C-alpha cells in the first residue's frame, strides 16, 4: 500500500547563503495493507521528515513515494488533495482547526468530505469522542480552548474517523494516560484489522511493541550512512 | 474531467510596469486556491483580470460554462460575461461597501442577483433572502435594515450572502477578511469553509495573510513582482518552501 | 407674426431634433441624446417638451398644453402663449380638437387618436438614475437588458411600505425591451400609454434626451407576480361632474377640514358638466 523507493531530501536555505542541507538519502520502505511499521531513530534522524514527505507536506528531492499507485513526489496538487481526502490519513501532534468550529464537527469533517451523510458522520464522531473520554459537555465547543491532552485526543478521533487505507501516526500515544493510550492502541489494532497500512512514530516502546509488526531505523537513511 | 477554470499565460502591463506576467494554472471543481504576495506583487491585478474587471494584454481565461464547455471569458461578449458575473461567478470585495448597495436594505441586496436573473415573486425572493441571512448568521429581523447599520463583519457576511444566493460555481475573493478584527475573521473563515464544502464551490482567494490561506486554501500560488514564483499544495508551500522569496515570506510571519 | 423663426427654433435645430425623434420612434423606449438648446425659460419649466413640440408643430396644427391635467395653470398658459407668439398656431383647451398636446405630469382622460401627438415634459429620463448614479453604467445596463436593479427598487418599496408605494414616474418596459421612465405621470395613467393610437414623444431638456413610443406600442408596468401593478386613484367620484373613471385632485376648501375631489383633467370635467353630468357638490358650485 505504501511504497517508498530511494527517496532523498535536501533543504536549500536561500536566505542563508543558499546553504544546501542534505537530510536524507536512499530511503526505501514498503508497508503492506494491514501492516504497522514504526520509524525509529534518534531525535533529528529524520522520522518526522520522512513522515511529512509521505504525506506530501515536504517535497522529496528524488525517488518515489507510491500510495495506492499515486506517486506523491510527482503528483499534481489536486491528486494529493484527493489522496488525502480518500486514502491517506495523518494524525499529527498538533491540532490545526478553524477557531469556533465545534469539536463534534471537527471530528466528523473528514467523513463529510468523502460524502458520508451528516447523521452517520456525527454518529461516528460521537462514538470516537466517547471512546477517547472527551466529556460530552465539551463536544459543542471549539477544541482550540481545550487542554493539550484533550486536543490530542480530538486530533486522534478526527484521524480515525474515516477508514483511510493508509495512515500516518506521529506520536499518537504521547502524553496520554493509560486508559486513553489503550483506547488508541485498540483503534490502531482495529485499523490494521480492516487492512490499513500504517506508518508511525512511537517514543513509547511498550506501545510500539504492542501494535507494530516491524521497526525501521531511519538512521540508515541519513546521508552520512549512505555515503 | 475538465478544469473549472483554465488560465493561460495571463499578462497585464501598466505601461512599462508589469501587473502580472505569464500566469497559467488550472482550477478544478471544489478547489480553493490562495494567491499570496505582498502589496504590489500583482495578486489583485491577476484577480481582476480573471474576474473580467480588467482587460489583460495577453492570455486566456477559460471557464467551463454550463452549456458550451470551456469558453474564453476574455473574448466572450460583454452580455455573456455579465451573465456569468451574476450566475456562475461571484466576487467578494475586500471592502463590503464596494460590493454592497449601501442605500438598499439587506434583503434587497441579497435579492438583487435573483431579480437580475428573472425572479419576479416578492415572497419567494424574500424567503431566499431570509434563508441566506440565516446561513451567514445575520438575524432575520435585520432583513429590512440597510448595511450602513451593520458592523464591518456583518457587512462582509451580507456581501457573501448577496454573492452566493444564485449558487455560483466560482467565487473570487479579494482579501475577504482584511480590515476585520481577528475574532470576526475567524467566524468569517469558518463560515466560508462551511459554504465552500456544502456548495461544492471553487474559490480563488487573494490575501497577504498566510493564516487565512492555511485554513481555507487547498493550493497556493506565491507572487512577487508580477510573477508566480512558487505554487503547490498550501501546506507544502508553507512548510517546505522552495523559492527564496517564499522562504523569506514564511519566515517573516510572527508565530503565535 | 413676429420676427421669430417659426416656433422659435431655427430650421437646422428642428431638423436635428426631428432626427432624434425619428430615431426614438424607431427604437421605442430608447433614450436618444440630442443637443438641447437654451430656451427662453428655465430648466424644469418644460424646455425638453417645448423643443420637441417646436420641432413637431406645423402651421396647420392646433396646440393644447396641460400642466397636471389643467389648461389654466401658469406653466400651461406660458407655453401656450409662447407658441401662439412664436409659431402663430391655433390653440385649444379641448382635447379632441388638438393635434399636438404638450403635457406635464398627466395623460388626458379622453382616448387620443391616430391624428394626435402627445409630447411629455421629462425631468429625469433615466429610470435607473436613483439606483445607479453612473451614466456610463446605466447605458450599459440598458444595452445589456441588465434590469435586476429596477426590481430592487420595487422590492424596497414593498419591504418598507407593504406595497409598491411608487405612485408616479412608475417604471415601464417597452415592447419587452427597454425599461423607460414614463415622466412623472401618476401610475393611474400608465395603462393609457400601452396601445395608444397617438404618437407619444418625450423630451428632457436639461438631460438632453428624447425618447418615443410609436402608435400601438406595448407598454407594461413592472411588478411582482404576488404584488401586481395597480392603477390606483382616490376612491371617490368627481365632486363636480360625478366621473368615477378619472384621476382626481384633492382640494382643501376651507380651514375646517372641508375637502373635495375634482377631475385633474379640467377639459374632461368641463365637457362632462356641459353634457349634464353633476357631482355631489356640482350644484352649489354652479350656484356660486
């Protein structure tokens, strides 16, 4: 489902003497449907960079990133928009939403975007928020006013609302209490069971061990190692 | 599938000075595209050329019309272009008073486009106006008030209602949140996003506010000195800018 | 006869105005620009109508001039005298006897015939003017039949007053094409314009526009389906002649709130009384 072949990444800092920083080379990775792969490596090794390239948020310098047959590196913006809407989910560490939108709508939005009717989308959103223990009295409020932990759980609910065939998880269990962490792990298991290909970053070794089938150390993709 | 709007090599000069130069892109149904750049970068010139308010010196602006497919709106006859302007196209001005009739009631402002395309039943026009005031969160009891009695945010929402009442497919917006308080901006952005999704609208939004495009736009074009220096997915352009100017622009924004 | 050229204006000017009139007749409802002349009377006194009349009159014509339906008000008397002196044409107060009728703010009650010409004095020829101040824009709107704005005005009327409150200068559409200002006639007169046998000419002196309706032109008053046009008048018969079908003026007769309704068209009222019709206060009037 997710096919990464010989991907490299450089940053060119035009306003700092056009310094070219090579951050990744020869990254290759394959994730099958129903499989969960964890990215590991020291801080700064490039876990998030690779994840962002898979999502199309960072532009790869070379190589191929195929998701369901679409090459994210070369795809037109509208193809990536469609991919993100239908096939590629991303739970980032930060919640980014329009202020004032109620939590329930924030969570239901990915479903509405793929044409699920409002009643069914809301039902799914309620179910996820309940499981993630967001008190019902908060559902009609904007999550921008919530605590960090609550925001993260809203973000997770939103990320799992639609059954994406490919899913990227950036520290989904960080700063969660044990009960909520278990819920998130359940959600990941359920996603795997329905055939989602998952790439995740987990600092929590226990959580990683619980859901991941394989571990890929991105240190192996650093330019020094490749050279 | 055909693009809704196909812009080809659009160029506008003001004497020796460049307004916008050789701009080309496709806009697809349901897409929202942001155009950012500082004052004088040509973004408003480009918008006005696309919307038919300014005559470009070269290039084409092809629109997927309902009856005849892609047509060049620049060589199209004025009646046809005007008909587009009050049916399939909408234009939201930065200053609401440029887009509203200030001496006509809120209901009359919303109803004008309906009457322009032949609505001749007062009761139905009024019902539509009430419905639209509700959708832009203006209390129905204000329907007979003139926009002069409205706050800036309400005026802007009224302008949006007036523009969307005929169910356009493409909306041009020129700094739609400019000059509004931050909290009012947020409300407007939320409203626009909801309308864009519910109505399947395509939109082109000119702004200098990167936060606005991050929340509203799927795609982004960055302009400098009349040229498009970078374009792509909004979050990719903002998070991994490739061009020197974009990097400068993004790094200049105060983080909150 | 004086030293004036016939009907005051020189022949070249009259030819220029006739060309504008002919163009107006060819494009019913379209405002034709013309080079309006200074006339020996102030703007607002009917300089447009006077120039159109001057270009229309022949020595054989018989002229009638009315102001608000009356032949004996200052404006009507002055213009009648003007043409008596400068054209030497016969004048009359009888509608049926006149071949050219210049009018301010009324259409005679008696139906006009194919042998007659009705000349209107027009202050503001542009029906869109109060909604759109730009002349360039209004001309474009006419050219493109972009008339949504006209209904906005009627919408505003209903929103504010519960009905279309425009009572005079009520906008019309000519032959399904041009929206036209009928001059400030009461809307009661609007239906008379449609299908009229006489030629109708409109002159606006200050605004330098002439427009026209050839005989039997379709003229439709704008309205909404649920608020149809109504040709309203005071709900009373004429107190002098008893007419129930004529447009009435309300006249205050004393300081105690006494009032009477009388025909605005003085010739129509006179003719009816001469034929023996008597209204509620007609007898006392005759006795006095």
